[in-house]
C-alpha cells in the first residue's frame, strides 16, 4: 500500500505526527504493515513505534548520535515493560547520590519518566512509569511510580517538563471529548502529586491539547503556543513557575497561522522557533521565530533547503 493511495483527511482531523529521517530507524522484521508513530482508524488503536518517542513500545531504543543509528536497549529479563501507547509525555531526570562509607562517593542515577498516553483499547491512560537507564544491565528496567496525592488522572496529548526536582504535567485530554488546562507536579522528595490551583483572575489558556511547551530556565517560565481547544490556536501564554501565575502575551507582527501538532524549540533563551503542525485543511512546513524580548514574530525564509526529507504530519505506512 502506498501513502498516496491512503486518504487520511477524514480519519485524522488533527492528529499530526512528526516523521523523522528514515535512515536512523531500527530494522523492523515483520511481514505485516509497520505503522510509524500514529493511529490509522477512527478507533485510534495504538501500536509499537520507532518514531517521535522511542519508548512507546515494549522494546526501548535510543539513538547513537555519534554514528547516527538506533540501538535497542535490552531490558532486564522478566522485568515489567511499558504497555504500547501514543500521545504520552516523557522527561529525563538525573539524580545525584552521596555515599559516606570510610570514603566519599558521588554517583548518578539516570531516569526517564513517562506519564499517561493513549491506548486504542483502554483510551487515555493514567499510569506513571520510571525507566532506569544505567550501564549496569541488571538495572535496566521499567518500574511503576507512585500516584499518591492529587495526580492528573487519565491524560493524553499533554506536555511534561522537569524543574527543580519536580515533574510538571500540563493540559491534554482526559478522554475523547474532555480537554483540560490544569497544572500538576510530582515532587521527587515527598513522592506526592500536587495540583496547582490558579487565581481565577489569571488569563490562562483554554483547555488545550496538541500544543507546544517550552521551558525558559532564565526566567523560570514556560511558554505555551498553539494547540487545539475545539478550535485551533496561535496564542502565546507564559506560566511563571515561581509565582504560579498565567499571563497572556500580546504579540507584535504577523503571527503564524493557527495550528496544532507543531514543534517548538527555545534557542539561547531569546528566541522561540515554531515549525510544522497543521489544521483541518492543511499541513505546514514553515518556520517562525518569536523574539522573547520584543514579543515580535518573524517568518523565516527557508526556501525549503533545510528539509532533506520533507516533514509531514501524517502517519507513514510501510509494507514489508
């Protein structure tokens, strides 16, 4: 089956997926269709994926940037695995430990934390999982994390980030019909979940999913752009992590078209770059820059030269 023969327009109204360069994928040995990164039916079933989030499958992979290739991470035998899912969030955290025993030791533990996601059979998920990524093979495993306190519950198409020993979770969908704009965090010291209750006077975003979230460490603010709340958005909001306050930003210049499922990158804590995404009618491969100091938008003229492989926001079906 060719991609050109497949009509996705009626099946995926705004589920756009980032397709990365084909040469870095792991080899897939299967006689069936291999679906990379997304769902293909109205029921939105979930399958194993080598795209966007390489941990959304029972076998985990990471990319060796030195040699531009994928390497499978072998899990400890009989250890628990992460169930197949899409639209989940993941953050990386490195803990420092000190050990005093006749001498002084400093060692690190690397962890990846995954929250929620979507499964075609179960719908939105509410589990909180930890991936122990270590050089010691006997420690490489998935482990469930506690959900004590006020956790986000079932959630997909949300965003998560790490700040000051806390994992924050914002937005997303509770179920097919219910979005949310709540902010939660997990405290790694107390091992409890908390919800941040916002002053009603704050101009916070509408109940969003499929937006972009960027963390500005210099100002301790997150930057929300775009997303979907029954309508597509091109608004920008700041959230101050020290004050727990939302602020709607009045921008200058011509803004990008309203979109969801796009990518955002914060560069040098001065500029926010936006690329891709789409709406019901079209997919974008444009590039925009937002100046955080002057609050101005500027469209970047790429002349399509930066795309060695065209970036699209549709599932990619391969026949093996």
